[in-house]
């Protein structure tokens, strides 16, 4: 389970970082969630790999449940924000009366869809 969190967290991190950021506040939260969950899952994995779980008197089943529950809530919130950013693809960004550009280009739109999923 931890390795899948590592893999998918890294993929989200790369996909969001590869896009142009039209709404820094929304996508900043997505990056924060991806990086924080990635880092905490590495720490959690190292606790088990190096045997610290036997030395620390904690209910590891409950800790694991709380960690994955919190990660689910944060990733679901990040999904909603990334999907909201992706849905703005068709709205134009108006520079002046004659020039119109989309908030997300077609390439960024496709990457943003992949990051949302």
C-alpha cells in the first residue's frame, strides 16, 4: 500500500508541476497534499522497515487507519481543486480587447486531467 502511495503521489506531483499554474492557490494546495502525503508515507514505511514499530508503543493498526483516512480526505480535496482548475479550460483569459488566450492550453488541459484522475 505504501509503495502505491509513493508511486501515485510522485505521478501527481510531476503532473501538476508540469502544467502552467493559472490558479496558484488551488494548485499549490494540490502540490502540498501530494508532497506531504509522499513524505509522510516514506517516514511511515521507514518506521516499519527499520524495526522502529516494535520499539514504539503505539497501536499501529489505528495509526495506519488514521493515516490512510486523513490521506484520503486530503487527496479527495486536492482532486476537487484540481478538477475545478481543469474545468476552467474553456474560459478565455482576456489580455486586451483583441487578444484571447485560454486559461489552460490543450496540452496543459490533458496533463491536468491526468493529475485529477
